[in-house]
C-alpha cells in the first residue's frame, strides 16, 4: 500500500501507531492484516491495552522491531502497523459540505479532515489534484477522521455539483473577497470551497460558487495557510449553527 495507485485499486490504506489503530478498532474498521511488536506495545499502558485487542483479531502477526521499522512510515515506530479497508460512509443530510480544490499539502489535507469532523461537516469532496486522502501523511494528520467522515476523492468539476447535497450557497474562500466569512449564513445548507495553497480556488470552482468570502485580517499578511483558513471558517459555521448567527 505504498503507492496511490495500489491504494485505489485495492481500496485499502495503512494505519500505524497506537492512537490510529485504536481509532480503527473503535470505528469497527475492516482489518485486512496487522503486524505488531509485543515488546514495543507492552512498554506503555495504552499499548498493552491495544495489544490485548489486536491479538484477538484474525490475520495479526508478531514481528521483530526491525520488521516494524522497515514497513513503518514514521521515524519512531510505536510497534504496530495495520492495513484496513476504506470506510464506506454515507454523507449526512445536515452540516456544511467541504470541497478541497487541489489542496496539495498532505498536512493541510489531514488537518482539514480533522477539522471537518470536529465541526460536523457532512461530507468532504476532494477535487482531482488534491493530495491522496489515504496517504500515510494525510492519515496521520487526520487523527482518525477517515473512519467517521464521508470522503469522496478524484472528483472533477463536472461531477462535483451533482454531489453537493441541497447546498443553497456555495462559498469560495478568496483572500481578496469583500464579504467576511462571518457574514455568511452558515445555518442554511452550504458548501465551502478551499483552494490550492499557491493559486487559491480555480476558475471552475469560482464558476460554481454563489458567493466569495474572506477572513478579515490586520497587518500585511496576504493570506492564511489553507488548513488554518478552512478551520477558521468551519468553526465560525459551527458557532452559527449552535448559537445563532449573531
């Protein structure tokens, strides 16, 4: 599962480390195989608890620490690596929908997925050119969001509008837009488009957007990091939905 092509063909991805494997177990993920080192896991209380659960799963194998290190994508492996099936989750009918328009940095994509889960986003639509949402770096940054969030990837702009669920407004985050993000009425069915780190929302995304919004800033900063900007907007949307617009 080291290549994007293999992950798509097999519809599998890798999770490693105590926290992510715990999240997979809590979410009843379909484990295909898991390899663990008993000594490394037993070294911590949390790892020991996970070890007991993992040993009860089918297709789990104990291995030397050197083997774990050879298949790990991290500098300091925690003693367990697993391969699980892509979750098949249906989008919710309520909540803001998030569209990632060729967001390329894996850390940004993972952070946006984590924020999307935290703010009750109903689904995430990843336009072609967005970083592979099942790559190890994205999976680590998302901290388990993959198991609880409806995600669609490799979507072209011809298809994207058909996937949006009853979105009255499609907001594009644009640094120079005059409308502040808090002036949008996020209580209504909405979608938010976050653009590429270097070029912002592309022409196709701007064409389907009904409004453009920006985050007011003081000082000479031209724009925010894509993950920061998306998080600021999504938490404002959550605030409005919980407390009202004012």
